[in-house]
C-alpha cells in the first residue's frame, strides 16, 4: 500500500498536477491538546513513527487540559466543513460525533489486525459505533492517582497515607514544612479530576451509583455532602495563586519540591519523567487513599473524521501505526499511561507504569473499573459539564456542601 501511494504521489508530481491530492494522501492533520512538555514528548513518538512511514504531520494543537478548548475548536472546524483528519478525543465525545455521522470507518484495518481480540471491551465501547470501528485508542489513563514529592514525604515520616485521615495528617505535615501541601490548578476539569478520586474513595458502589447510574438519591444524599466536605478540606491546602493554573505547572511545583502532592491522572507522570525524575527516588505514585483496587479510567483515542477519499489511506496508516504493539509500548512509556492493548509487555515501563498496567487488568477482572466522570468516560458532555459547574462552584466556596448536593442532583436531572 505504501509503495503504491508513494508511486501515485510521484507520478502526480511528475505530471505537474501540483500534487495537492497526492500530498493529501500522504498527510494527516491532527487536532489535539497535548501541549505540555511530557505530552509533547509523547506526541513526538507518534509524529516520528508516522514520518518513518512516509506520512507527514500537520499539527493543530489546542492548549487546555482535559480537551475542553480543543472540543470547541473542533466544533467550529466541522461546522465550517473543514474537519481535521484525526482528532484526539475522549469517551462519550467520540460517540456524540459518531451519532452525527461525522466519523469515518476503520473496520478494514481493525479486522486485518484483529483489534477486537486485543483492545479491552471497556475501550471498544467508545471506539465502535453501531458495530463499526470509528476511532483508534492510544492509551488508558486513570484519574485516581496522587504524585508525592519523595523528599517531602521522607521528611514527614515516609509513610504513604492509607486513608483519608492519614492523608490529612500528611498534608498538615507538608504545611509545617513550609511548602504548599496540595499543588492544584483551579480549572473546572482539574477540580473534577480530584472529585473523581474523592467520590471513589467512598467506595465502588457509591462511584457507580453517582456517576455511572446518575442515581438522584446518591447525587443528592448525605454521603455526597461528605464528599463535598472533603473537597472543602482539600481546598484549604492549595496556595493563593491556584486559580486558573495549568495542571503541568502544578506538577512542576511537586517536581521542584515547592509542593507536597498533586492529585492528577497519570499524564502527570509524563511531566516528572520529562524533568528527569525517577519514581521511588524523586517521587511516589500511589492511588488516592481508599481507592486502591479501583480504577477510574479515560482513554485517549484518535477519532477519524470523514474526509476526502484521497485522505483515507493516510488515516488507515495512522490507525494501524497507533495500534502496533511496539508503538503502544514506546508511546505510553513516555505519556504515563497504560497501553490500549492487553498483549503489550510491561517490560519497558517504570514501576508506576507497571502498577498502572497491573491495576487496570485487576480492576477489569474484578468489576472495579469505571469510566472517569471528569474525563468524559462516564457521561456525555452535557451531564459532565453540569457536574463540573457544581463541583467548581463548591470548590471555590460559592456553594456550601448542602447547597452543592441539591444543585448537583437538580443539574444532572436537567442535563440527562
Ligand atoms: C487526557 C490526557 C491529557 C490530559 C491533560 C486528559 O483528558 O486524556 O491525555 O494529558 O487530559 O491535558
């Protein structure tokens, strides 16, 4: 196939056709939000891989963690009739675009490469629509992690907190050390990422009833009030400049020892690694206290848009490259995530990566693997945004915990 494309391109140029169609066949325009140091390093693995296969890359980065801004830009592009070739996308957003009939079809390459057998069903739920493959999953991240500065932890006695009370005691010790206990960026998606972990720390059933089933009693109940109380407590440990801070700058505070801990998905590990830090020596990765054994996951996928026929071959080459086991290992080692296939060895991964892979497999077997609310894997954007709004207002003190549960129940009901 590659040979054919190259030949076609060469002939087109030779015949003085300007090569527009031919160039299009060799090119992918990719919209994504991987703009931090660690993310860009991971993206580079993909760019280089495609370049080695003769596919050039037109970059369309839209900064903004969690992809909120990227999704706004995408909507504008598609409305203007100018969809990118491939778009980084999360969970229910993929299905929403598929419902609109905007996505292409990867069945040919998926069948040839046996994706059905090696890509976990939890991901296939979002990579397939109406029985057809519409997206290529790149990775599996999870949100219920915390990243601790090792020196600060050692100074505080060295014990990893096993439950909420121990976490609070550790944060108090960080305060005594004169560092910011919690590195955080006040953006709705980051507040929601912490809320994922806090809600999960009340148990699997609670998380499932609240965010997967959207059970009104759970959303508006006494335990949810307690979850909001915990958010208030955590809020008391952030610094004065937290508002609007990007997540990677919060990671940098932990990396530099200015802060004790960050509660963030494992893309944060990409920042530690990029800064030359080693797990176990410079930082500690652990599940948010009370959530060990459970995983709230999100998977970055490249949704392939319907494009002109001459651009389809490059799309298929990209999809195939993404699912190659070698690429899955190389990319995810840098990105901080686990591979999107079950048959990739964990050999090249560091201890945190090995733990991510193991936790994921176990949670999948034990029925304790849940889609992340904060990262679009529990609900469509309408519901997700309704939850974001309440969580952020409560975190910023605009709502009491009592008001927040009432609002949460009502907002989700209205958005459903
Ligand atoms: C994505 C990650 C990304 C993070 C921060 C998440 O939604 O899944 O790949 O690194 O947002 O931008």
